[in-house]
């Protein structure tokens, strides 16, 4: 049974009367009208017109600026615009407009004038839950969307002397090279961590430092003394209370190289590919799914009941999935003979899956809160590659062997890989609980993520 999410942004727009009258001055009908979306002037190839007191604009340009794909069917004179789960259908000279399964009566239908199809601006904009304001003195329409178009990239460029593992302050490791000295600082939510150490290549643990009471730490090492060659891989280890061993936190991921007698971090071979993917803007409204199983919605509400904001909600959902779902190694090693659960509800009910199932459940739980979330497919340097660093061969892979998520919160896409933060295993028909290993792959930085994840469109 499907549950229509009441808070779903499109339904809200419809229920609040999105097609109110756009007040315009009829006496100024022959004057030009300018249209701005989130402060940006839209350069229409055909000037907007006021017809019957409504601002009408060329259909293709307005839909594309709102992030939708638009198709014109000449035989039926219909317009189909799609943006993820959002589907809008209009027809020339027909006052009925469809938003998904909802029919809305327009004051002014689409028209064809001088060979161009014009659509009512307010109706289209508010179908995307945008706010529309007419400024009569300037004959200007201001449209404010719920998700302003902006560059997603948080890291505009690769900094070869500074890498941080996370954009949030919830948990992070910060790596800095200055004058051939590596300094590692950070903060961990894990209250049981007592010590932190670093290691190069297959050497010994070095510069072991105690974690401060507030869970902050800092340690430094002279690279000229620790790296005699021109390249080395860096790992960071942590030790918990009542444990005799250090366990890897960052393992074989970050490479340090020496160029012109100066040490720096090595750029991931897939950085430019990932940067190209992340800078491509897509309207987050495309990733709000209104149709989530009632059982998943109830679970999501239970998980998020103590959250104060959307960031806390996606963190709690990441933690629940990493702590309660088990990676199905029986399927991973015996795909032809083992059953697998991949859809969100089945993964929740069976408590086991592989990365795609983790990502499907994470996406559904986040969507149930009305938060945009997408599943991303890519190539990772994990079990499927048996490598610790990119080679030309692996960097050029265009097949997917892994899936993870991005949730849109605070005007940015946040990387989430609950699979890689979970230590749970389903093996030989048994559930082996290890819980959340860490939060390394929650809100992980684009650069650090690129050391072992490649985006594939």
C-alpha cells in the first residue's frame, strides 16, 4: 500500500492554491516583461507577452530553466515536462493542466502565437513550488524556487597540501602538509576512542597521540624522516578503550608524493571526472518521491523523531541503515544461487542486501521526510577491484560496481555511503553484528571521496 506523503512539496503547492491571479496592468500590455528566476534574468528568444491579464512565456525555455526535460507532441499539441518524479502535462487551448495525477484548471491555457507555444508563467513556476511575485512598476516577474540553482561543487579545486575528510563538524579528519610536515587533526563522535596513530606504507605505527576529553586530537610527523622514497600511502589508525589493538580508520587511501623535493598529496585520477559530475546542476525537486511505502514512512518518522533539522535527519537515517542492515556476502560470492533483496521495503524486512539495497533503503527513508535524495551509481575501489589506488585501467571504468546516495540539505548535495560505514555481515546464513564502524562516509568531502569512488552517469 502506497502512502502519499502529506508534506510532499508538490502536493503542498497544489493544496495552497498555486494558481492565484497574477496581477498585471492591462494598460501596459504592449510593454516588454522581464522574468527573473532566483535573481537571474531569463533570456527568452521570444519576448514574454501578457495575454488576457496573464504573463505567457515560451514553453521550452521556462521548463529547462526550472530543470525539466520538455517534449512537444505536435499531433495532439501537448506539452510533457518531466523532472524526476514530477510530471506536468499541458495542451494548447486546454485549461486543464496535470501535475502527476492531479488535474488543475488554468485561468489561461497555453496558446500558439506566431508559430511559438506560450504557457502561463505562474502556473508553470508554481508547479515547481516556486513563489511568483509581479513588480508592476518595473514590469518584472520575480520567481523564487525552493532550490535555487547554484554550483554544487564544495571543492572548487584540488588542494595538494590540504585534505579534509568531511564538510561537517560532526566527525572529521583534517590532513595538512606545511614545509614537509604532515599534521593530522580531527574530531570523533566515538566516545570510546582513546588514541590515534598514523602509518606509511607497511611501516610501524607512528606518533601515537592520546585523544583529548572533548574527542579532539592532533599529531604531526616530519615527512622527510618517514618517507625516504618519492611516494607513500598514508593510513590513520584509532584504538578504543579496553582494546589492545589499533584499527584502521583511513586505510591505504591517501597517497603522498614528492615533486621537486617537496611533499604533497597526490591528486585522485578520477578527480576531473567527479568534478564534472558534481558541478552539473540538477533540480533537487526531481529527487523527491511522493510514493513511499507506509511501513517505510513509519520507520523514517520513528528514526527522525528527535531530529531538530534535516541534517540531523539524514545523519540518523545513515546511522540506522549502517547499524541495522547486513551486507549479504552469501549473495556477493554466489550470485547465481543466492536470493537478494534490493527494493527498500524488502531490504528493511529481510535486514540484508548489497550496496544497491543499502542505497535504495537510504533513499526511501530520506524521501519519506520530504528531503531530496538520489541514488548514485559508480565504480569503487573496494571488494570488486581488490585495489587500494586508481590505475589508468580502473580510472577509465565506465561500468558500475557500487551504489551510494546524495541528499540535498542546506543548499548542497551531501555524500552518504552507509554500506561502507557498516560492519555488519550476513555470511553462511548467519547475521554477524559489528554495527557502525565509523562515520567516515557521511558528508564525506568530494576530494577524499574521489580517492576510492568514481561517479558514472
